[in-house]
C-alpha cells in the first residue's frame, strides 16, 4: 500500500497527465484483482460442490440408501453343547461353503457334511465370503480355503445343539482340530 502512495505522489509531482496515467494503472490493477478473485471464488465453489456430490455418492448406496443385499442367506453354524473341540482322531480334508439355507457345510468334491462346532464358535460374513471364529474371536477357518478338520462323525443330532434344521439329511461331523491342508 505504501508503494502505491509513493507512486501516486511521485507522479503527481511530475504533472497532471502522469497522475491520470497512474490512476488508470491503479484502476486496471484493481479490476484484474477483482476478476481473479471472482474466478477463484467460482472455482472454489465448484470444487466444494464436486466434493459434496462425490461424498454423497460414496455414502449413499444404490437402492434408496440401503446397503447392497448380501449374497444369499446369512451363514450360520451348528453348535454343540460342548465347550471344547471334539477329541476324536479322524481327519477330514474339505472346503467350507454355505447351502441354500445359509448353513455352513463341508465338502465341495463329495457329498456335503453338516459340521457341528463347539459352543462359543460363531460365523461372520455373507454366503460368498465368511469366517468361523473361536470363542476368543480368532479366525479359525475361512470359506473357500482348503482345510484339514480333525474330529469325527456323529450318529445323530442332540436336542441341545443349535441349528437342527441344517442337517438336511447330510452326515454330521463333530469339529475337532482345524488347520490349513498340508
């Protein structure tokens, strides 16, 4: 601001024609600054509007704001009334899947088997991708991953087990040790 005053005083001392030129120069600079400020304000507003639209599109999902439907019924497992894995000494090599009712089962390449997990085990995910968790919430199995499941067959369902409707005529396997196939 002091430079502008010094310029005006210096040009005023030289004569009125120079003052007119200086005034025109100052007015031109002010016009350019206002135009630049307007352009920046418009660009800032457009950028802000684009951010709001992008954020809204990211937060709001298709289907009236509802999250996309999970693929198939939520997976569920059969649990026994025992706290610990079965002590039986057999090995079952398999991959976990979910049947049409949402029941976790074993056996892609053979007739499916209903698995009976110890009390406290849970399942999370959807029918395409799920995990089995032990009572401490550690992942012990994932869908689609080849597993060795120790344990053994059971003759029948007990009244104290959950998910009795998951049997659907399949063989029953009491889950013991679980680990990746070797």
